[in-house]
């Protein structure tokens, strides 16, 4: 009898424990965020996480968009009171009086007036402090009190292929301002040939980030961001071919920030120069007009049409008809690549040029001059 009573008592304790445990677990699930923070709370099949009073979808970029949205603006460029282009810019810093925005140079090039439309739809006057066609970067200044948010600058160097990226911009101008697109980082250190000043040829090469997020006319100058909402690049539609789908490009933020002080000061970027007039080996018409004949076996390189008096090239003995094939040991396909390799150096540096003259390979040491000279 005693044994039977102990068994009944044990069963009662076990049943009671299960009931109390169930009540406690139900309370945790329903009234506390402890489990939902770890597992996510399901509502209609959608997993969400809670951040104070704001609720975001798990995996959503909404919180990251909040960190950049009010720092992104629409840019309108005017010439004689006519809109000549639109693009995007973002605030990268402020000081005691002004806010400073980065955009593409081709967005504001040729403008005599620039306005900036903030995220609250307020249009304010902007002043272009400086820009450079080869960087394809420009700095715009606005009154500090008009700034709603300053962006966070990140690092493209820490990004890996396949990482999520997103953009905020104004594709097609005012109507679609503040559009957000997302994708992945498709490539790093891509070498893309570009033209400047509406040139019909490729003038130089840029090292850029490749992405598959949609960027359209008007996105130029807008920020490319990582999942933390940090700027890692500047979108440049100028680098996109109309015949290509899903291949956008952005200037790495580190490259842009290394030049902003010069642009803020309104100074001209002093690019190093060799001091030559040149043509690609493939430009047979130009070579013919200058009475230069290049060995047909030479498929790549840059032909010297003239070495300027007083230049480093002239002093080093380069002359008409020489075909430059290497610069500091780096192969030169055409003058776009020559400029890229050249612009890795500073004015005053002495570099080695490898060239072909009369079928023989030669080298010369050239002291670089300044573009302003």
C-alpha cells in the first residue's frame, strides 16, 4: 500500500512539472523577446527580429538603408538655366559651416549651377569645389544646416566576392529618387577602359569594383554600401556598357577619399606626364598621317609621335616612331593602360620605359613632369 502511494505521488510530481514547464515556456515565447531574438518570431511565415520599437525582416537591409538614406541626395546640373544632367551624391563629412558631398565629375561637368535635393524633398543650392575627369569625382558643398545625415565610410578592401551590397540613388532623375537596389559583389580590381571629355576613344583605365545590383542613368555618383550601411564605393554609370546586363561598376571608396582634400581645396590634380604625343599601334590612320610605320608583328603598345621639348621623355632620348611596350615593368596594351600605370607614380619620380626602336628592345630612365607644367 505504501509503495502504491509513493508511485501516485511521483506521477503527480511529474505531471505537475510538465504543466508548470509548459506555462513557463509559453510565457517566454509570447511575452519576452528572448527566444525570438535567437530563433526569430514567425508571423504569417515571415521571420522578423526586433530592434527597440522598429521591426525588421530577418535578412532585410532596412536597418542599413536607414544609415545612408538621409545622407543621399539627387543632384541637378544646369547650364544657362537648363538641366543638362542629373545624378546622385552623398554627404561624407561636415565642418562648422558646410556639408560636403561626393559625386561623379561627369554629373556636374559643364554646369554653371548645381542644386541638391535632400531626402525630405528640400532643394538647396550646391557649389562645386573641385572635380577631375580622370578620377571621375567631384566635391559639392552645401550649408551645414541642410544636412540630414552623414554617411559612414567603410572599406572595399575588406569585402569578399559574393558579399551583399546595395545602392541608393536617383535613377531616371527626380521621379525615382531614393531608389534602393541590392546584389552581390561580383568582382574586385577589374580593369575597365573609359573615355573622358566625350572622347570617342578609351583614354585610360580605372581599377573598379564590379557588382550586379541595378544601376541606371541617375545613379551616377551614388554610394555603394555593405550590409552595415557603410560606403565602400561610388557608382559610376560611365563605366557601364549599354549592351551589358547585370554588370555595374563602382570606384573604390579608398581611391576616392585619397583625393578629396585636393578637390575640396579646388586644386587641380597634378598628374605626372611623360611629355609625349602618342598613338596606339592599332591607330593606323593617325600613324599614316604622321608618316610612321610600325612593324606589323607589334600588336600592342603606344607609339611616340613627338617628344615635347624640355620634357623627361625628350631628355631620355625617346623620339618619333618609338613603340613603348612597358612602363616600370608593367605591360602596356594602349595609351589607356599607359596612363593608368603612369598615374600610379608622382611628378618628379624617375621610371623605366621599355620601348622598341628599329626592331630592337631598349630601355630608358624618364623623369616625370607635372600636368600643370
